[in-house]
């Protein structure tokens, strides 16, 4: 056909500028081989039987001209780019060259919503961590990458992708690269232990595929278009950079995470097709037939020897591609997270995602051509292993950078979620409710299973057992048995068990152990402890969420630190006291229902410092003595000689003054058991006075410390409410001054004494001054008749203080509660010097 040489194809729609070079003899034209040729279905040609292709050496370099406006070309829908069917012509001379690469191959999916935006369509920060050789090259490449993105102008006929489903499927296809010696699983030469690994891998892959829906949309046409860009362009001699940019043009209307997943999906199809044939080659006739045409047997024979470096480099690159792709998708997901903050958005901006997408797609192009070289074109068409390794190393650096940003974003979002959860917990615990069910379920929850354990009846119970009751939350470390608070709760609960029907017994205690790190040993200790308890506790420590623990520890909430707390929740679920241990220690069950208001009312009733408040009912004899109107002398110290002399003088003065006086030894703060027991034995043997039982001495001083804490908190709260906090608030408070005096006495080894009767005022002094005043009773005995015994004694003591030389008195106060700026000496009234002390234990 002589006229065939002048035949010029008619212009394609929207590709008017496309004009293929004239071909002098169609018979000699040999198109470049294409990996997708098996799907190519040319239109029927009547004279095809006479068509004889002559090999043409330069055919593989044929590169059709690009069409400038091709990107805007909207091709009609078709099953895929591979099924392109040239117009019918009378003969082979009418060959219609394929259209230029780009969007004209892109068969857009059906109409749908858009997902993207121009979030990354902005200059990237120059932080020195780039993936190009120079700053100018980097800037140029960045501009080209960003210019390719049209996701901010995404047409409405571009549908959303099932991105995660596609990525999961791709992960299954490519996951073989994470297996050790993966090629042995194909050839059958398994290394020891590899068979078990292969089975485990197969099981995991099957689980992933089974979890995917059967009907999620797959962008087949896009996969085909991208495959054509990768394989056709490589065969025509195009460099990887240009092919990568052409792929970015093809997926220009998709977000950055979608771009890279689409490219990886197109590659995974080809990779999976080859390895599927290789796996089934020995067992499936169809696979064997296809494998013979693809020379699978020859490739598998050399997979462990001559081709092993090529395969290893290929697998390392694919593994790096997969890791970076997953990281990009995660970063995009976090950007869409509803709790994303401005700080997080800033972190996402510096993630260099567009550049990472470019290098990932470029690596996919190189990996795809390597696969084609290994499996179809022969060793001379393969990329050198070191080149693939270099590219894999570049991706590993990119992945490291992205992972750093990802971790920062995850931390930001985690903290944001924790703050949100903390806010929700605060709202529930600090809002009124009909009953306490909802707040308790916030505090204790375990998969709809009973969260608590009844230590008395030894069984698991639901929080309903606490419904509409006063609940005391006993917060402590696991080492709680020797804590004072534990003994207070134990004493309170014993009293409750003995009188279960009275109003003051209508409460329950729940022990909540707070441990930084639970270990097997601590779990065992927890189990052992609750066996000896009578109240409620957690069935398992995990029933308390971590956010609740954080709420408990917050300084502006419950402020739990080292010391145990007794937090009180009323029947309506309101927290009415964040630490009721001190009021319980001072007043016992009288403090029920243990609210802050109840504590305030109790202190308002105690205006004066008197023996009834100091001694209370700590000893049964005290109640009798107070009722009988006797004078009571409480004394302490560790000097047995002073004790003998003092008690003898006190008894003599009582006889001379005509008063009934009872003496009671109460030891000192933080006593050493052996020393105090020896003193108590001497006192009892010589009948010097009464003594408190050893197990009540610690409680007497603990109760004084609790008075300091409780009264101090009330004084502080009142001062803050009035806005008039001054040191005078303590100086003018008789009760606070009395507490300070007793704590000062108890901090010394020297003797001391206080004397009072019922609700009247008391006398107090250190051992030396009190003993001197009693020895010199003849100097002030006439004033007893005029003033009364205690006022007369106080008058004389005032003179003794004035004559006494300067002395040193120490005072140790607990570091919680109210801490005054200045404290006057309990004896002479001088301001005491302030020091700071840290103490680990009482020994």
C-alpha cells in the first residue's frame, strides 16, 4: 500500500496538537514491548492476516510527544486503559499511536464528594533535612511537586477512595518482604524455622483479608493508568523523575496520602501477579503455563544465588516504601482527627509529606522497573543493587523524619484526649446527681462486670451495693497497713460493725490502692491485704481508669500524693470532703456524714481550749473524771526522775489546795516503744499516776496533729473567703494556740504538763517551770481562794517565765494544711525561728 506512508491519523478529542511522526513503512514498525500487552485487545482488522511485523531495533525508544493540555482531558469511561481499542482501519497502516501519558488515560470514577484541601499546597519549611542534593535543586523539586497537586480543586466526579481497605490489601500482597528468606518459601528450600514463620504469616494475611468487606470500590482504571505510566515509560527510556511527575499528574486531584496509596496499589497488582504465579507454579496447571511463558522456573532457580542480591535490594526498597506509605497515611488521618490542635497542625506542616510522597512514588517506579527487569527483560535491564539500596536508605531517613512528626502528633492528640476525658470526669464528679451510681461508675468500671470486692463476705460485687450511701474512698499506696489512716479507718469500721443500725454507721469504705507501676509482687500483696480487711476494695486495680488516677493526683482536685486520703462522696454522688481523715480522728463517728460543712460546725462549737477537747474519750477514766468535776493533769516526757518529783509535788499541792487531781501519763510524739514502756512500767510499779495504754499513746498525739490539720484548714478557708488572712488569725485563736503548745511539748524529750478541769481554762508549762510553780505553792496559795486553782497557777507561771533565762524550744508541724508565717513560743511567747525539715520516717 504505497499511499500508506502519507496517512495521517485524525486528531483525537482535546489532543489537537498531537501529531505522530510519519512512518514510511508500516510493515516495518515494531511497537515497544509492554508488560500489559496480554490485556491489549486491538480492534479487528480485515487484512491482519497479511500483516508481517519486521523487527525494528530502535522501536523501544519510541517516545510519543506530550500533550500540553492533556491534563484537562476527560476521557470517556472505559473498563481500563489497557483495553484501549484503536479506531478500525482498512489495514495495519492505520495504526493509531497511544495518547500522551497523563490524565487522558485517567478514567475518573463516578461522581462523589471531595475529601481533600490545599493543606499541604504551600511552601515547605527549610529545616535542613531535605532529600535533594542542593538547596536550589530542592527548591525547584519542591515547587514542581506542589504544582502537581490539584486536590484543592477536586472535581465532584472524583469519588472517595476506600483508602484503608486498599492499603490493607496492598499490605497483604507486599508483606512477604518482611519475611526472612522469602524466596525459600517459593523454591521450597526452607531454612530451619522458616516453615513455621511462613504458616504464621499466611494465617495473619488470611485474617486481614477476611476482615475486609467484599464490596469496597477498587480504582482499577487508575491502577491501569499508573501501571502504564510506570512500565510503558520505562520501556521507552524515560527517566524515573519524569515518570514520577507524570504519575503525580495522573493523581493530581487526590490528597497526598491517596496519591501514594494509588501508586503503591498499581505496583502491588503487578508484584502480586508475578509472585502468585511463582507460588502456584508447581501445583496449578494454569500457573505453570503462565510461568513457563514468564520463565519463572529459570528465575526461581537463580533466586538464591545469582539473583539474590537483586532480590534482597528489591525487597528492602519495597519494605521501605511500605513503611513510608503507612506513615503518610497515619499523618493524614491524624490531621483529620477532631481533637487536632493548632500545635498539631503546625507539626503536620513540617512533616514534608509532599516531598515524601514524591520520593516514595519514585521508589515505586524504580522498584517496578527492577521487577520487570528481573522477571521479563533479563539482567542487562536490571538496576544495580547499590542504587536500590541507596534509594532505600533515603526512604528510611524520610520514614525516620515522618515517624518523629507522627510521634509528636500522637503525643499532642493523646494529651488533648486526656484533657478532654479529664474534663468529662471532673464534670461528672463535680455535678449534682439523683444518686451516686454515675459517679461511682466513672471511678470504677470493668467491662460491665462487677468492679468491687466485698472483703467481709469474700465475694465480687457491683457498685449497686453503695447506691444512695455515704461512700468513703480510702486512697493509699499498697504499703498501707502501718499508716495511721489505716488504723483510724479500722477503728471506725469496728465501731460501725458493733452498731450497724445507728445513723452514724450508714456509710461504706472502699479501699482504692494507687500504685505507679503494678508488678506481680504488688498484685500478690494486694491480694494478701484485702483478705484481712472488712470493707470494700477493687476486684482488680485495672477497674480504675488511668485518667481517674490522674484526676485523683491533680493538685487542684483531690491532690493525692504520698499520704493516704479519705475522700467522702454523699448519697447523691457529690464529693463533700477531699480528706476527712482528720475530722474522723478528732471526733470519730460524731463527724458523720463527714462533710466539710459538718467539720466547720464542729469547730464553731469549740471556741475554747479545754481538757474535754484535748483528752476527749481517749481513756474511759477521763469521762468519769470530767463528770465528777475533778482536775486532770496530763503530763509526758522521758525523764523518769522528773516524773517522780513532779507527781509527788502535784499530789502534795492537790491536798493542800483541797482539790481532787488525777494524773495521766501520755508519753510524747513519735515515742520509742522500748523507752516509753520502761517508763510506764516504773510509773505503774511505783503507783506514781495513771498511764495511757501503749496503743493509745500514738493516737493521742496523732489526734493532736489531726486537730492542727483540721482546724488549720478551716482557719485558712475562712481567711480566704473573707480575704483577710493574717498571722493574727492563728495568734488570736485559743484553740490553735493550745494545739501548737501541745505539739511543741511533744516534740521535746523534756517533761511537760497541762492541768485543767472540764470546760474551764487550762495551765500549761514545760516540766521545769511547772515543777517549780508547784514546789513554790506556798507563795501563791492565797490566790487560789481568790481566783481559783488554774487562774492562780497561770498567774504565777507568768512570773516564772519572766524570770527564766532564754531557752530553746522546737516545734515540728506537718507540712500539709495551714502553715503560719510566724509562731510564738508556747511558753514565753517569743516568736520562734523557722526551719525546714524533711523526714523519711519516724525512727
